């Protein structure tokens, strides 16, 4: 069965890098006995101009993936990620032994006559590719969570094309960092809703809440997010996600869109 992937977009060698990763394995990786890493590479027949999979080809690629998965057992192989980059889709497995040409993957690929395929096998007992290369860094976790929260807004009946009051939150700041962040927020075109000391028990800490009025769209949030991450980094704090009010048709409501990278 295909795992539930969470997707993020990055860049590698100046090409888009679209990765779906099984995040549920984070605490358990590496799985004992699964020391081989296997790449199953499918060359795209009709990639987009930036080397990604077109909507038309996606269905066929998905069918091939399902055929491959039907030939392997999770006790022998674990699919941890799929990556689309530079005109190819690559499935990343970890397995107990290197697959041979009489076993599942090769049997599945033997029936694939629509795409050029390749299987590569290497030792990776520490799962360094999964943990260090493919597992999303904090900024990509924000990207993943933004997508999740937008889906939740839509589920609540929100019209994401409407202008919302979006409020980014910055935490773990000292006083100078908070003042600097507030100043740079304004310079970047955002409002400052609140600057407050929130430390308890002798721990002095400040947080800053910004504000901007904009439609809720992933492309817009992508632009905002990078600015917010950069501001937090320069100020010595941490960007802790955003919140906005749900604007359902015919009613009002609110939804906390906390995108903490913790």
C-alpha cells in the first residue's frame, strides 16, 4: 500500500525538486535490518519545461507505482519517498536485501513498456538519505503545513480568494531582536499588531505578531513565508506560523493556523 506522503517543493541544481516523504517514519528511522536503499527511476515521457510531471502523465506514473507496490511486501521493502526532478520520477525504498532480477521490483518493471526505467541499489544503513536529504527542513515543514491548513480552510467553507487578515507570529526573541524584527516587518510592508514580553519565571522572552491583508493562496504564502523566515533568522528568533479568520460563505468563524516547525 502506498504511504501517505507530505509534499514540498525545493530546488536542486537550479531545477525544481518536488518531494513527497513519509513523515511517519521520522522517530523510527532507521528501521532495523533495512540497510539497503533502492532507487526506482522512471524517465518522464512528457515532462513540463521545468522537468516535473505533467498532469496528463501523472495518472500513468501513478499506475506504474501501484504496480510496483503490488509486487513488494512492506516486510521486505519500505517506500519512504517519491521525488520528481529533472525529467524523472524516482521512488525511494529501503529494504532488507538488495533486490535481484527474479524478485518483485524487477517483475513489476518487466511489464512496463511505456517508460524507460532503472533500478539503483546502495547501502545506507543509517538512512542518511531519508533523514538528511529528503526529510523536510523546518522551512519546508512550514510549506507542508501551509498546504494542510489551506485544505482545512477550504473544508470549513472558506473562500480563500477573499482578503483575510493574516497574522504571522515570531517567538523566542530577546528585546533587541523583537524591536529589530518589528522594524524590519514594517520596512517589508507588513503591519505590527503586537510586540510583547511573554517570558515567565525569570525567563525574559518577547514575541511579535505581524499582520497583512491578503487573499489566502499558497503562492502568496510562499512569498510571505520566505520573508518571515529570513526576518526571524536575522533577529535571532523563530517564525512560528500564521493565523487567520475563516470567512465561510454566509457566516463567520475562526481557525488557528499554527504552523510551528517544532
